[in-house]
């Protein structure tokens, strides 16, 4: 899967001279928590709601006066994050995740030929990849085929479930709790996995239904 398949398109940006007050209003209007800062088509940084909320008065002047002054006279350039991490729309999700984890960031700006074409956040990875893989909010049944006694290949297991006439939505392997084998998680497009479990048992597999 590529970044272009999960990124958020039509990114709203602001110039660096935008006041933090205007940036907050824009975020509220569009229900956003972050805005790329762009000047003349060039990515300058990233402003987040958390960074805006960290701006606090520092003098002994009346509090209301200080807050009003800060909101109208402090620009996003003064508080934005400048060390941005960018990826290309053709980068794989694995490449992008590795890049984000290495830099310890939760937001990746997607750039193509110097132009911002999208943004990818932790939520995009979770809602568009992790949640479907784990079956969160997805109908069906997940079963675990234990790796401790798997003598069959994944192809044989898939063929076994196909014989049961059940569609496989997602299949992935995870390290087994014991031994060197890997457990196989299979998300089936059915609420009743009894037929699949019976077929797997006849194949010699130990399969159990995972609680949702």
C-alpha cells in the first residue's frame, strides 16, 4: 500500500504571517489539529493546536490585555515546528512509518515535485490500516490458527477455508507466544466460523475464535 492510498488530500495551509488567533479560528472551522505553513508554495513548517495553546502571557500586564495582544500579534512563524518530515505519495506505508518512527513524529507532509499534495497522520495509519486489519468496526469473525502446531503452509490453510465457502477479508501472521512458528490471524466474512473451524481441525490445525 502506498501513502497516496491513505493520505488526506486537499490540505488547508496558512502563510507564516498568519496570526495564531486566525490559525485557531481556521482549525476550529474545519475541525483540524494541524496546519502546514506555506510561503509562495514552499513548506516552511507545521503549526499544531497544541503549540498554539502553549502560547501564554509572560509579563505583569493585565491578563486579558496580554492574551488579546498575543493572539493578534503573534504569528504562526513564531511557534511553528520547522523540522518537518516529508514523504512522497509513491512511498510505501512501511517506508513512511519507519521514517515517522525514526523522527518520532505523528505527522508526515506528502510532497510531490515540491508541492504539498497531502498530509498523513497517526489517525490515517490507524483508521485506514490498523483498524481494518484488527477488525475494529468491521463485520465478520477473527480466528487464530496457532503456530505451535502448524504443519501446513498458509496456502493450505487458505485453501481449507475456501473449501468451506467463506471469504477471507484479511490474513496476517504474528510472532507466536511460544516456539519459533508464527500464529496466523484470519478475518472471515461470516458471523459463524464453525464450518471454517471444522475444516481447519480436519487439516490438523488448532484454531480458535478471537473475542471482539
